[in-house]
C-alpha cells in the first residue's frame, strides 16, 4: 500500500511569487491535513480537508490556502511568498476526521529567497 | 502561546538504558495524545498514543504515561537502541476547536552505542 506522497520534494522560490504543493493521501483515506515545520516552532497546523471541504483551519494568514479534489488529493497554495514562509510543509492523511492516527508524507522543503 | 511544550530540545542516553521524553500541556481540553518520531528527510511516523481517560499505554519497548492533574505526559523507551535516535514530537488533539493536532517543538534523542 503506497504511503502519502508529496510533490515536489524541494522547491526554491523568490519573494512575492506563489507556490502550489501537492499531496496524494493513502488510498482510501479521505482526510488530509497540512502542517508547517520551522526550526524552534515544531509542527504547526495549517488546515484539514475532508470530502473536498475544509473542516479545520489553523492560525495562518489568508495567503495560505488549500483545496481537496474528489479523489482526496490535496493541494496547498501560498501566495505572495515571504522569507518567513521557508519551511518544511508536511501533509498527513487519515481515514476520516475521527481517526486519531495520521500518516505523514516526507514533506516539501520550500526555500524562499 | 505554545499549548504543548517539550522543554528539553535534546537528550542523550546510553544504549540499553531508559530514555524518558517529557511533554507538558496547558489546555485541559485535550482528549487524546500521541507521540511521533521523525528521522531527517522523512515525515513523522506514529509511535504510540493515549486517551485522556487512561494513565498508561504500553507497546513493546514504548510506554506513554499521562498525569492529567499535572498536565504532563512522558514517553519511556526501554531499552534504548541506536536506531531510536530521532526527533520525538508529542501531539495533542483538543476536544473542540479548529486544530487537528497541536504539536510540541520536539526533543532530539541521541542513543549512544
């Protein structure tokens, strides 16, 4: 059974640009969550999607957005990139929103220069 | 405000001895706690969890203890092995609110051979 797949693995962008990251959950999983990991801040919750609907949202500015498709694949978008957006972005999938164990992908390392 | 805290950024333990990783939380409205392990360049992997109605859960070499009155949980690894060297994150799931997981900042465990 394939795990959670995130693409691309690495990305370098310039300030002011926008970026789209992709996440394919484990087959059969319908819930996808996104997290940002920065040094000293741990993993911070961005948002969760279930059945193409955003169910939960963390405390991030509106520049961060996401969506989920009918096949449960999810994308997150960051517009008007800032240097502070440089981080590891992790996607996690779980069977549904009540399932407490989530499986993480390897992440996308975004560097903003 | 960090609701889940791991106050020790790093810990070194001799192989075969016990590793104890600690986690404190400030919000009494968490009803589930988890530990994840993360190797460099990989996503976090689920290790063990505990419901707030329990005070102990054991899985092989890993035991999690929950002290609700002290708002403290700990992960014990016995015996520690070099392959356990990784960053360990504790996470909490609130009973309500907009957050899926609230993670601590992580503790880097190094098991010395």
